[in-house]
C-alpha cells in the first residue's frame, strides 16, 4: 500500500526532518507512527500526500511512485487518501453536511446527488442527523473530529492518514475516536495514525513505527 | 455549475475596499467618456447650425442686392438664404447679447451693414466652410464673410485632444484597477489561506480553487465599472441642470453614456478584474 525507500527530507537551514527512512505498510494494515515532538512524524505523513516533497528517496502509494508526480496530478493522489488532523481543519462557514461533502464536491459530485453517501458517513462516525445542518463551532471537539473523520472516509479512500487525531481530545473522546479508526480499518481501509500518546499504543496493540530525530529506530509488531 | 461558484466569504473588507477604489477610478474614466460624448454632441449641433454671414455693401441698390443674394444662393448650394436689413442685424445682435445689449440701443441702425445669412442642408466640414466663404467673398457687393470656422476648428482640436487623452487615461486606469484588483484579491487569498489549504488536502485541483477567485475579480471589476457608469451618468445629469444658459443652447439635452461607452467601461472593468484575479492566483501558489 505504502512503501518508502531511503527517504530524506531536509528543511531550509539544514534541518534534517527525516533521514533515510524506509518502510512498508500493507493493504488493510493499522499502523501507529510514534516518537517525541520533532521526530519527523508529521513530515512523514506530509510526504505521503505530497504536501512536502522528499529530498532523497522514493515513495510508492498503491504501487505508484509519487516522488516525481507532477503538481497537476497531486489532487488525484489526495483523493485516494483521507487525512485527519489534530486541529480538525473544518471550514467554519460550512455546515457539517457541507464539510463532509467537500471531497465529493471537488471530485465533481453535486452534494445533493450523494446525499445518502454523506449521511451514511456521518452516521458511521456517530453524528446525529440533527447536527447535519450545524456549523463546526456549534459542536464539541469530539464531534468536530468525528466530522473530520467522516470527511476523510466519505470518498471511500483506500488509505486514511491521521496526524495526532486525539491531541485535542479528552481521554474518553480519545477512545471513541480511536475505536472509530479501528472500525474503519476492520472494513478494509489501511490506517496510519501518528501519535505520541503511549496509552493509545499500548491499548490498541497495533504495529508501531518509532521515529527519533528523523530516523526510523524501531518497527514493533505485537 | 458548482465549479463556477463564488466563495461564500467573497464580500470581505479588502474586497469591498478594492471594489470602491475601482469604482472611483472607473468613474474618472466615465466622466471623461461622458464629457467627450456631450462635447461631441455640442460640437455637432453647433456644426449643424453653422451659417455663413455675408455682409453686403450698404450702397447696393435693391436690384443689385437681389442679384447678389441670388448668386450666393445658387453658387453656394444654400438651403436657406435670409436677408437681414441693418435694423434686423441690430435687433439680432441685441437679442444675442441679452443683458449686455443696453449700450447698443444708442447706436444708429445705419452703423450695421445689411447682411445675408446662408444655412446649409447638411453639416459642413471646416475645409468646406473655408472654401464656401472664399467663394462668397469673391462676389461683387460682398464686403466681408464671417463664419464659425476658426472656432469650429478649435472645437475639433479640443475634441481630438480629449479623444487621445481618453486613450491614455484608459490605459492608465486599467493598469491602476488591475493593480488594485490583484492586491485586494491577494489579501482575500491570505484571508482564506486555511480554506485553500483544506481544499488542496481534500484533492481540489488548482482550477477548482482559483476559478472562483478569477470570477470574484471579474465580478469586482464589473460591479466597480457599473457603479462608475451610474456615478458618471448621475453627475452629467446634475451638471446639465446647472449649465449656464449660453451653453444649454448647444446641449439642450444631457447625454448620458452611450451603450457603446457603457459596454467599453464594463468590458474594461471585467478585463482588469480578470487580470487582477489571474495575477493574484499566480502569487497564491506558495500559500
């Protein structure tokens, strides 16, 4: 599903965010990426959707080498990947329904034609129909993250990438959100979650990649 | 058609500020355009009514005078020939001078030479008037020929100057509007940085993101130019109400911007907005 070969990313000023990272994530796997702040977790995820380009190495997504993918093709890559952020990244001037419709809208589907699909995604993440017309600011943090997850899964991507998705949530909501990712994974979607929370890692017992100072230092399979 | 959407937050502060500045700069162009059109109308109405005035020798006998009038009528292709006796010349002059004519009352009628006013069926160019005046002055019994030629020539020169200035001003104002549009849309881009980032992350193409901005630029230019058309037209109507009476003779009706000029202004507005939007889009890639 995802393969990295000797990937290095150097930011301006010579900051080495990733150094010679190689890994392989199989289709349908659930993988945690962990490590202290500044270890390169976010950079690694950004490289997978070409929000950043590697300075060295190759990245393959579903067998396609994306390293030198032209800019015009990047949107098509991102449509295959659902992304969830710590700060939800919802559009505050759009309703819950419209936010979830966004990936389908950019793919050219009018939201009224895919109404059922959007409602299904929202129900799957536990959002009640009464909240469909609300704006993100009217929801709790946990609900906002659920909406963000619904947006990530609505286009049925084969890969979900989440960067510290529970960073802003309390322990109860953290479990609910992580359960949701597990449920999505059980349905066959590959899930990669970056987290620095050891409690989550020990509770869910999934394959865990440890990053330190930009290097992959451990690959634990429970 | 969802693709051709305008952003929900389109009418934000910087956008409206840019729109106001564009409206003002296009209003300036609108003033020039409408001014030129009114000047053109005034000159044309003056040109249409222009007459050749031939002053006759006062010593001419009645048959001699009639012969000169007949010759003038036939040789110059006149539509209308009107003989004015010295008394009529004095009355005409007093009428034209209005309140300033008091001093003329004491002047003897014999001081004014008899004259012939010649009107033409179609408007004559300055050159045509010159040659007709020359022809009339060659006739025996004609002492002097007057016509508005030199003034008409000056009016045409002013008109041409206006036309050239209009081009230069047009180019300048389109440049200014384009710059304003590009700057305000760039600000709008920054305002929506997060929205653009999210759209990119969910797989929106650059055209999906940028076309609305281009449309907003076009819309900004169009609305700015439309406001300018309204401002220019309202101003000309107001100014016409307050024209001095002597100028009202040549401009009996205020002329608002013609359809062609309105289309030019709106077109320029849209083009500068589109260009501004395009420049703002090019600069947005780094966001």
